[in-house]
């Protein structure tokens, strides 16, 4: 990741000396669409759970992504290709150097069971686990082990970031049938996770729900072949805030959390246009 970011900045510094290359690669009026996959990382976060009989905060919780192991039957099968962590985007060049796009970043967020964290608040729902452990108590910076009989908490279908982005796009090197470009931009959107949760003695909950918002920035390196096909690597980072996460079948039971995320993407796409009469001038 560090090497990729360093490469982006080195090549971007060359962009100032290579602006004339863009004269031969006007993109105004072009559309593009891409599909690919991602790996994601998340900062630790405090997760606040609240309901009719409990209100507590788990501090500094660790979570990881869960990318599917590569299997052509999954990754290349249209009926299963949404199982891995994926990225889909469609966009339009409204100027030669600027594009606007909408997309879906399907990440997965998995709280790591077995970790010990601090807990603050109270639980008073009279629940006793099958092993005889009673979680009813008042907590003040106490340690608790996040066992599955207490909490399973995953945004695994998934941590869905539906967003809109504006990016600048610059070709820094090009020949007749191949061009290398850099792009950078900003985005904002909403989180619609399908949260897989089992909280104490409650039934498992796993439904889509509008939980919050996110914003971030993106850097990308693009290789276009024969003008119409491209491969693109992206680094995306930003902030996610979800104040309204559903956790059980009861509408009274909610959770909230916020954290920073980092995403590394590899995508494949195509450029196209509906009319050849677009003005390609700057």
C-alpha cells in the first residue's frame, strides 16, 4: 500500500511536465463502467448498543474485512459474483479532465470474536447463556471477552457504501493503442449495510438498513488499451459514521459506530459513448 501511494505521488509530479499528452486523449462525452474487487482495513471503533433493557458501549473494537478466496466459480459466475468484496461504478466525462460517477463499494466488516475490550453501561434483561454466564450487570470500564454467545456483529452482506464521486483524470503518457493516466477525486454517499447480528438471547438479525453516511478521497492509476478497455488500481480512504444500525428484530434495539476505512481496489472496465458528435474541445 505504501509503495502504491508513493508511486501515485511520483507519477503525479510528472503530470505537470506532461500536460500536452492530454491533447490527443480528449474524453468529454465519454461514458465508462467498471467492475472489480477490493481489500479493506478499518480503524478500531467504539460500538454503542442500546435497547429497552440495556445501554452499553464496547470500546476500541477490532474488525477486519473478509474477502472470498479466489474461485472462478464465484468470481466469474454472474449469479455469484456479488459474493466477494466488489466495486461497481458507472460514470460520465462532462469535461476532458473531469468525470462524475455513481458506484457501489461492497466491503465486509467483521468484528473479531474472542477479543477482550472495555465495556461501560448496563445490561438488565435477565438473560442467562446456555453455559450459565449471566451478562446482567452495571459496567464501568470493565473487561469483557466478546464471545459468540454474547455478540456476533458483522456487516458481511455487506458494508455497502453507495456513493457519488467527482474525479480529475489526466493522461501522463500515451501511444496509439495504450495510455497511462492518473486520477484523483472526492466522494460522498450513504451506508446501507446488511448487518449479521446475534446479540445475547435475541434472534439473529440480517436485513438491509440505511444506517449512516461516509465521505472520502480516491487516487487511481489507469492503463487504457485500444481506447476502449482499461485496468485500474485505486486507493480509497475515508470516514464512515453509522448512527442507526439495526441489531435485532425489535425496532428498539440499535447500535452506532464510526471509524476510518482504507480500501485497495483492482478494477476492469470499458469506455464508450452514445454519440460521435460530442465536442471534444477543452
